[in-house]
């Protein structure tokens, strides 16, 4: 069928309608109004947005630019007091990544400053390092409501911020603290820290050693021994400890 001819005929009929006051043109049948419930269309999840930073700048300037963008952006959760971007040595060889800020971190805008943070500081010191030597960040940059675990989607939305931080710092190794960073960095939500801990994987070309989260260690002090084994491996990869002979 010639579509142009059909279109011309439809126009002509519509014109005749107008002039003669008669209905020649075909009208679509009236839509039946029913009282059935509108089908629920699932909301499309928000897509993570890449963070554009000038990667030729020194690490400290890149981190400052990331912080500035973070502070201007809409918080991932409502009811938060402060954004908690992360902090530490911009040229750190070692980066610790936690889950997300808790109450104390939200109040101060700094990562790992509560009870879990005090244990993390002890772990860092036991490794022969100082907090100022390392970089400490989290997967989510705002405190989740009631300290709940961030969802997979929330972690995915937050990853561009962390990726920009990793790109700026370029650590030689990352230590993932607990399930949330383990799963987000591995992009695998079917794994758990108990089986994955101490087993190296790569994030890009950076080795990652997963270990227990300090909050878990506070509740389960017996797991500190395994965590210490994992931290020794971190030191070994950094070349700060000679490998154990078997
Ligand atoms: N737990 C985390 O995962 N991150 C913090 O910053 C504090 C507690």
C-alpha cells in the first residue's frame, strides 16, 4: 500500500468532515475505560555516573576535586549529616576500603573514627604503619539509614566515586574490609567474606586482599587471628615482610 496516498486520502476525508459537518474520516474506536489497576512498571534503577577528573593532576589535587564534587552532589540517603569521602595519604601504597559511614563518621565527616575505627587504627599500627600512611575509604559515602548494609544498587551507584579515588591514589594493594567492599570490588554478590578472606583477587591491575571488617572483629574477637594472617599477606605483597617459610 502506498502510504503517501493513504495519508492524502485521510487528510481529504478529514477536510470533508470539517466542511460538511459529516464524519467520513476513520476515527480510532473509543478506548474502553475499565477500572482495572494500572500495571505497575518497575522503576528503572539509576545508572552509576562516571566521575570526570583530570587524571594528569597530582593525586592530592584529584582527591580534592573528587571531594568537591561529592560535597556538591545529592546524598545517596536522606537524613545524613555529612558526606564521608575518605582520607589519608594521597600517595598511599595501601588503601583500606570499608562499607560505609556509621553514626560517628556521619557526625564528623571522617571515615572509621568510631569503635571500629579505633580497632582499624590498632591493626594499622600492628602492621608497623601509621594511619597517615594509608588511605581509608568506604564503598558508600553517606551513612545508610539505621546503619543498614548498602544494597547492591547503592554500592554500584557509589563505585564511580571510589574508582576515581583509586585512580588518584593508585595504591599497590587494597585491603577490603568485610562483605560489602569484597562484593562490590569483585562485582559478585554470591560470595562471602568467610570463604573469600585472605584470597587475593585483582581490581583492575591492583591486588585486593579481603579480610574481616573491624566491626565483625569487635563482635567475634576469635577471628582476629585470621585477620592478622591476612594483614601479614598484605605486608608481604607490599614487600614489607619476608614470606613465611614452610
Ligand atoms: N564502618 C565502615 O565500614 N566504615 C566506616 O567508616 C566506619 C565504620
